[in-house]
C-alpha cells in the first residue's frame, strides 16, 4: 500500500470565523485528473494500492476557506505501508480502546485480553528499539525482516482468537449503524464553501467504501445516509462524475438517498404550504434524477430547533412512515 499524508501548521490572521471548527483547513487529493478523496484534520492521509498509481501525477490542493490565513504545509509525504503490519496495528488499536471501555465485570474483557496477549506474543520484536536510535552496526536485521515476517502469524492469531469468542445468538440485542454527516447549507461561510464541503463529504464516504480492510473475509458493509436534494443538485452541477458514483453506490445498497425535504429546514417559522413544497420538490427531484426506486419514507431533521404542529398531518398525507 501507498499512504499519502500531510500536516499543516495553522496560522490564522485575524478572526477565523468557522474555518477552523471543527476541521479546517480542508483540501483534496487528485490522482491524474480524478478527485480521489477529501482531506481535513480528521482525514490527514489516504491509502491506495501501488498498481493504481503507475504513470499518474499526484496533486494535493488545500483551501483555508474565507478567513485570512498564512498556513504552513509542514509535512507532505508518500510512504510505503506494509499491509499486515497496518492491519494488525489498526485492529490492535481498536481492541485496546474497546477493552479500556469495558468494565472489569464484563465477561468479554478477560477473553479479549487473552486474545490480544496471545497475538502480540507472536511478534518478533528482537530488533525493535524505539524510542532509542541505534547505529546499524548494533542491529543484525537492519531491514526488520524478522518483525515484518512475524506480523502474519500475529494477525492470524488475532483473527482466530476473535472468531472463537462467543457469538451473538438470535434474539440478542443488536445495533444497526448508518453513517451520516450533517452539513449546514447556510452557516458562517459563503455559498461556495457549502458546495465544497458537500462534495468533500461525499468523496470521504466513497473513499471509505472503496477501500475496506483488505484482509476481511466479509468486507465491511459501510452504509451512508445523505439527505437534502439541493445538495445532490449542486454535486450534479459541480462534479457530475462524483454524482454518478453516488447514484451507482445507492443502487448497490451502500448509499441511502432519503430525508424527504428539499433541505433540512427550520419548521417553526415556515407555513404549512412551505413545508408541503419542501416535500414536493424533494420527492420530485429524487424521482427524476435518482430513479423511482428511491422512494422517500423518512423525514430526517437532526438539527431542527422545534417541530411545527402541522407536521404529523403533512407527513401522513405524504405517505411518510417515520
């Protein structure tokens, strides 16, 4: 694998507005002419297979929004990543976080500790010396081949141990998780930043879906909900190839096109007529541009400051069930 990674030292000149909350500055990676993924403080890198990069240029473009800034790009590197080591590290990091969240009375905690302990013991760490900086003459294996070769056994032990833990039974409580990113259409930034943030969000989600963990026998079925036909319309106008990828992914069942209304509006001030038209225009857009199979069934208003008393009647007439 190849990892592209960057770090920025922020230097805001004057009031930042909202450019640094929560993730500014933002940017994008290009491979050749294709926009690959978004970058921000939560996603400061991207990982791709080496064979997809041959004979292509790599571009990194960073935007600081509307606030005056003199940021410094402190790191921009391209790294080769050992697949097994990366896979083992990410699983180990997740399991340690999980173990730390479990109470001492949870029966899964000691079992997870045994699984992790057994897997880590498979690693050959004889030549590892972090944080000491040793001269090569002190090392017998300067390429750390023995360590990298041992990661396959450690990864296998980790996966085997987890597979042998008790499985959920039919009737046990279960949680279904659907990803969602709320984007304020009107906030403390100009409209062109709204366009940019909407498309960046879509790129981030598509990148995650296109790059599931390589060694999962059953790849992660990441599902993402994106609302507001106005946002889809802007993506269609600004980046048609990105819009087409979204529709394709929706038809595959990985992207949930829903939410009902043209935007996620306030419902206190608008009249009943206005709310009806929010639904009408939203349903018509998705039916025409995405396809009749994407029937809107859910009113999704996660950032609404109150609900109009007209809503139950309006939603019932619109055949919305939740």
